[in-house]
């Protein structure tokens, strides 16, 4: 038997040539397949759509009860007959079917997410590496965060702004991380704030059930909203304005200089505080640093309250911030001294008691409350700690003690109390003021612990680098903490106030009250000039 020749061993050059030919053949086959796919793509789309239409028809026929299939067939036959007899009917029917098939057979595969460029990838890697000490432990056999690890496994979603900085980030963290401890959360939030870019406001959303953290960069709140008439119902007051995602209501507002014919109109979400007999937070406490805007908030509330009620103002600061309201209709008094403050608050206590008695008598008789008891009465007390110090020096009663009746029973009597104080005077507030002021506002720069002491909960956002006047946080009762920007309501008699803001506030003030006639001095008899008497 003849021997079969042994296979020829390829030389080095021959092997290289064979690999080149094989690669070229694969490239030609791939190119031919892509070309065929491009040419046959319309047919593939139409066939896929026709298959979907046929499946939908079969499903519809199977879902139709047997007793209704006969009328359905008759209806289909009538439609086919009308289409066949109509001019160009079959052609239009074919075109319609092809169009429906093309629409249903289109490629619905979502596009693959684009990988960020190199600079953005470096930013994400830096964030990942900075979180490794906080989201990893040596005992973890398969850590999600590790030195030299990949950020794609931990960051599920990310967005960048026009400047190339992180605008939104959703990250996963291990289940053993103590996300219920405020200290652990604060450390992670501080790292993210520093690495993602300082000088911006961030909102941190901790999802403890899914072990996810959503970081969102918030745009700055508009600080150019001037005092104006707000579209609100009686019993509603606008504390300021917040983010669109926090509330489901907007108000049409004017921006720009007051009186400018080209001022801008926009809808802005407000923080609305409801007062009156049905309010769950009938009284408010505002705390801030000097120059943070607590007096601006009180002026704004006073201008809104004067539309439907009366306002009694007690200014403990004595700086004349509310001089523009002196002598106006609906303003019984604006007191800056301790004796006047005590007298005004005593009158407010007696007025609250009188209203309660009148309302009780009306209810016993089956009548509606009297009209004078339905008119709201507002008591605005600014810096009560100053009066408390003066009362201790003069051995007098603390004005805060006179607020017990309005605070405890003011809701039933349509009496609302608003107290403004600075952070260094919080210790001087009485327990009655702290317990009954369930609506809280914290303005100006403050630490998270200071804001939590006022609001009852820490804000979910980081403070901005520079806070304009009137910028802070608000919380109504047990609700969430909102970012807040108080509308510009400066003192119109201040020389530093611009002309536009001055005219805006003056136009909102009620007219001056008519001056009562001067009392006649009865200590001396009034001289009556003698008239000459004609001689008889």
C-alpha cells in the first residue's frame, strides 16, 4: 500500500499569509452581510410589522366571544366590500396596511448609553476613589468600593452640566453602611460636596430600602422677586418661594424693576402658610442672623395680612424697621418701647378673650360668629429677647408671658402670632413660644445643627456659599424642609433702598388712618369772647 504524504508544515511567512487571507475573508463576509442588511432592511421591517399585525388579529379573534364572531365577520366583510368598490380603495388599503406594518416593525431597541469622555470619566473615578474609605470594610469578600475598582459598578446614572461638572449622580452603596446614622450620612455628603464642586447647592436623597443615594445639583432660587400682590385665598400667606419639585402649585409673579413696562412674568412655586381656625400651624417662629431677612419676612407678612385683617407690631429691636406701618388703616399700634409693648400685648390678650366669649355665645345661640371676630388679628413680635432683658432690669412682666392666651387660644379666635428672633437670643424664648409656634423659618447662614434646632429636622440640601438676604429654609409642622427665598420687602424709609423697591412697598401699604380730633383740655375753662350788646 502506498504511503500517504505527510501534511506540509507551513513556514513562518506562509502562516502569516494564511492569517492575513483569513482576516480579509472575514472582513469581506462582514461587509457583505452589512450591505445585505441595509438593502433588505425595509423588507425586514415590513415583515416584522405584518407579523405583529397578524398576531394582534389572532389575539383579537381569540378574545372575541363565540356568539359575537358572526357579527364581527359580517362587519369585516362589509368593510372589505366598501373598500373594494371605492375608487382607489384597494390601493389605499394596501398603503395603509404597509404604513401600519412599517410603524409597528420599526426598531425599538434603545440606543446604548454613550460613555463619557476622558475628563468626565476622571471626575467619576475621583468620586469613586474618594468614597472607598466610607463604603468599604476589610471583611467584605467582594467589595463594591475598592482601591483600583471600576466606578461603572457603583454609579448607576450620571449627568454633567455645560461646564463639565457633575449635575446628577445616582450611586449604590453596600447594605452594611449605617445609612440611618446622621453622622455617617454627613461624612459622605461632605465628601461628595467637596469632590463634585463647591459653591453649589446639593440635594441628597437616601433610599435606605434600595441602598441608593441620589445626588442632585439645585439651581439657585430667584432673589429678584419684589413685593407684590400674590394670588392667594383669605387665610393664606406666602412665606417665600422654593423649588418646583417641592410643591405642586405656582403663582404668577413679576420680575425686574417695579413699574418697568418690560418686566418679566413667570410662574414660581410658593411656600404657602395657612392660618385661621382650620390651620394646623396657626403661629410661626422665624430665626436668623443679623441682616438675614427676618424683618423683611415680617414686613412681607404684614402687607399680606392687612388685605383682610389687622396687624399689631411690637418691635424689640427699636431700629424703626416698621415705621412705614405707623398710622395706617388696620394697624392698631407699632410699639418700640417696653411700656407700650406691655400695654399693646395686654390689649391683645383681652381682645382674644373677648373674641372667645363672643364666639362661644354665638354658638350657644345657634348663630354664626360675629363679624368682628371673623376678621383676623395678627401679632408680630420682633426680638422679644430684648424686651425680656429690659423687663428683668425694670422688674416688670416679660412680654412673652402675655402671649400665652393668644398662642394657646388664638386659633379659635382668628388670632395669629409671629415671633422673630436671632440665633443668639433663642435661649430667651419661653417654653410657650417654642411649643405653640409649629411653623418654623430659619434664615441666613447656619450650621446643620442650628437649622435642625429651629426646624426640628435637618435640611436635605447643603447651604450655598453666599446666602442673599431672605434665603433660608421653612418647615410647616411635621412636613418636609423646603428651601426658601423671601420676596424683597425692604424698609421704604431706608436710604439704601432702591427706588423701584421703595415704590413697590409704598404701593402695597394701606392709606393713612384719619386722625381723631384733638382732645379738649378741661383743666381750664374755655374763654368765650363777649359780644357787644346794643343799648336799649
